C-alpha cells in the first residue's frame, strides 16, 4: 500500500513539475466552435449569421478527483466598416481566459485583444486573416505543494524544506497568435469553413524555475460545415486538430439543429463528438431567438477512466448573436452567409 501511494504521488509530482516548467497543454474546450477567438483569431468578426456576438464558456474537468480543472472564458467580437467596404469588413474583439487547477491552485489568467480583416472573393467565398495579442499571468501557491524530497517513507512532510529551485510564485508574459480562415457558401443550403492558426508565435518564457523555458508553438486546424437538409434540419459536422510539442488532439463529430417553431426562433440541438484516445462527448442545446445555449459531457475513454470512473468533464457554452439595429431587412439578410431557418 505504501509503495502504491508513493508511486501515485511520484506521478503527481512529475505532472506538477511539467506544469511548473511550462510544458503543459494549453487550455481547450470540447465546444471549440463556441470559443471562436481562442480557436483562431481570424474568426474575429467572422460571424456568418450576425454582426456581433458575446459568449461565455465554462469547463469543469475531472470533477471526480480531488483537484479538478476549471476553465472559464468570456469573449465578444464585432464587425466594423461592413457598410463602408463593399467587398470586406474589419473585425475587432477580445477574450478573457481563466483556469484553475491542482492542489497548488495553479491559476492562469489571460487577456487578449483581437483584430481580423475579411475579404469577399466573388459572391460565394471569403478569406480572413487575423491576429490577437495580450498578457498572460500565472500563479501558484507554493505553500500547498509537496515534493519528492519531502517524502519520509510514510507521508509527505511539508515542514521539511524542499530543494526544488522555484524562484517565484507568479509570472507574466506577452503572447501573440495569428491565423487564416476560408469560407465557401455556394448556396443557401451549404456552408463550409476551414482555418489554420498558430498560438504562442513569439514562444514566450514561462517557468517558475530558473532558466529560459519557452512555451512551444501550438498549431490548430479546423474544418466545419453547415448543411441544410430541409426546412426543419441542419447538420453541422466539424473537425479540430491541435499539435503542441509532443501533444496531439483530434476531435471529430457533428451536431444537428432541429427547427421547433417553423421560423427558426426556437431550435433544439443534439450531437456527439470524439476526442481520439481520450473521450467521447455528448451535446445537447437549445436556441431561442439570438441566444444559443449548449451543454456537453465528456466520458473518458482513455486509461484514466480507471481513476475518474469515466467522469471526464462537463462544459457549458452560451453565445448571443445580434444584428446592428440600424440595418434594414435586406441588409440584415446580407449579413447571413450560412444556412438558416
């Protein structure tokens, strides 16, 4: 039993050390499509069914273990110069990210400003380029942590000084992202969108230890579509791939929107997604007028299932999309480039 406890504690320490060194995987959401600015800065102001939007995301991961991960975000973006530029517009926005994890309350707070330009290519396609930049802060409560040299053979003794070379409990750095997007919408019943982005372009330094550890660049690609089958059903398949250092993440799935009211004012959603070698996620949602609310639950399929009883994560996404009040009916229709009811 002692050997088992010591072994588990060793694993936790190794994971914690990796986090403190800055090699941990970035924040992520199963509902990546409801977190557009963190998926790709070129999504800023790219709002197929409106002119502006405001959204919140909340993710609670591994709630069944003593120290779950909690991730929150708030974002907003707007279209500018839509009526002044005949074949394009500017998008501006911002996002706040907050994450708390582990027994040491390792917290991450990030603020990003975002800008993108969108250029129509004919009447059925759109090319976008975007950037976001901001400040990141990370803090950890060293007093709540224990390390390998504090193990006395029976338990971790926090009264024993550690030899870990931790030099600070808080760090700040500048961070930069860039991305490209392409959308194709040949008819009112078909919309296809794909993009590629690079996070941590400047490879900022992130470590609580001595040294010059840098965050590896994270490369993200996504592809999604909206296919209107009839006046009552729209299918939304999507794929997402991220690569950072030796970490890989691939998410595939779809959700289906069903028209409850005939005019699209009320819709219900159901979907399923699979994060390869990690989890299966089930999604339900409801939309009333301009507000879309979605709930998803991850069921762990990896070896971690033995420890968390397959209770992976639950996630909530709420997005409000609107049109500017001075738009006429015809110009409002011009703002919608994806299938709708």
